[in-house]
């Protein structure tokens, strides 16, 4: 099952798991629909080999996704879920998801359920794995979009602010910003004052450039405005992000006198065709997850370490955000202004 925000590469994981499971072990597969909802309600589709034909290049997930909590509702919780798995003849669940999904999977595994995991997030913020699939695609999409903002910014002699995803960490901003040659990259891990931001904008402008600022959605400038004050919370209680770019633009314009426009890239970064890198990583993770399930390595998720796929306990992926380290930010900052 696929759970949490969608992510390019989910279908490649499913295909890798199904093909490896059928070809090497003779397993049969079903796919639970819409994350934990499908597991809890026993809502599934059969996944014979023909259903995964050619899907690694498809964005989204053929199984649908949701942020349903497996403990919610009358059918939720470990005993009910185990009863549903027994009724359907399911011996193992492969949970493909981010921190929230893996937290649910850990609790259920602790209660005795047969679950293995595959880490997923475009934000690349899970510390137990070097990279998550979907991140490379998001960076590629963001870089292409920022390159386009640059030509319109240069034509109009404007400052352009590009807002990318990144709730707690700034990996997408750091990589896309560096690739696109941003004059400032603003990330949640590294608070900055408006004075510093506008200084970089001025320096770029004074050299005859159209300043380009890349900001992660979770960034908050020091002492300037409350984070995400007016957007409320989503159904899972998380603050709705998106909009910091729009809030920064008038402040930059006011401080520098330079016409400034903001663009929020939003869900475009999560949609569509995964890059070749993400397809390969996702396929390998899906294949390895089936090996884990076959070995009954419950409570572990597959992870990328260097170029190898290994197994780590769920707990390593929880409460353990992979933040952009200071030295990576300092390295990028040499290029600012
Ligand atoms: O975690 C991935 C992510 O795309 C974040 O970058 C973003 O803050 C969040 O999901 C958006 O979640 P939703 O799809 O619930 O709006």
C-alpha cells in the first residue's frame, strides 16, 4: 500500500516488488487502496503481473493514497487489521510511505503485525536513508521551472522569488537553487534576517543581474512574520504551508525598490514522470522490500546507503529528520549575492 503524499516513483516500487516476488519467490500480490484506509477496510485490487506492466514511468500511484491513520475508526487498530489480513489470506504488508506512515507501521509491527516498509518523500528528510525516490524528480522539475522564471525576470529586470516544497528541511531548495544559480536560498534549518536576504538581492542587482531567490515553504525570516499564520491546518492537524514567497516579495520590493514577483511551484513538483534515477532507486527498493518480507524481517524498512540497499529498523526513520547540515548551507552560501 502507498500512503501519505504522492511521490514520483511509487509505481516503480510496486512494479519492482511484484516482479521480484513473482519471479523469484512465486508470491501473489494484492494492492490495498488509498493507504491505510484500504488495509483497515480490506479494500484491495489484485496485482497480477499484467497490472504492473509499464508503470514505472507513470507518476502518482495506481493504488491511490491517503493520510488515514490505521488506528482510527471501528475497523482500525492491530487486532482488527490482523483479522482483515487473515480473512484475505495476506501474509505480509509492504507499507510505502513517509514518516507518518512508518510511525503507524512501527506501532502495528510492535503489536505483532507482519509489516515491512519502503521510505518515501520528495522532501528527502528521512535520516535513515541517503536519498528517497521522488527527490531527484522534484529537484529536476523545480530547476526547470526556476530556469524559466529566470528568463522572464531578466527580461523585466525584476527580482524573482521561487517557492519550492520542503516542510521541515530545505533539500529541494538547496539542490534546485544551486542548480539554477540562485542568488539566495532560504531554508527552514537556517533562519535569516530580512536584512541579509535583501543584501544578497541588492548585490545581485548591482552586478546587473535579475536577482533570483529560492525559498523552501517552511522557511520563516527571523523576526518578520508569524509562520503560516493565516492558512489553518489540514485534516491531520499539520499547518498548511505555501505562501512564504508571496509574503517575502513585498518585503524585498520595499527594502530594495526592485519590482519583485513570487511563484509557488507547489504540487507540480510531485506530479508526472519520475526521472531515471528515481525509477531505478524505487525499483530496487520495491524488490528489496519483497526480500525483507520473504525473510520475515518485520519492523524494518529498506534504505539506500551509498549505492547499496540495506535494511534498517523503522525506529531509525522516526523522529530523526535529515536536515541540511550547516557545512552544506555554508558551501552554497559562497555563491549567494
Ligand atoms: O512531504 C511531502 C510534501 O510534498 C511536503 O513538501 C508538503 O509540505 C506536503 O507534502 C504537502 O502535503 P499535502 O499533500 O497534504 O498538501
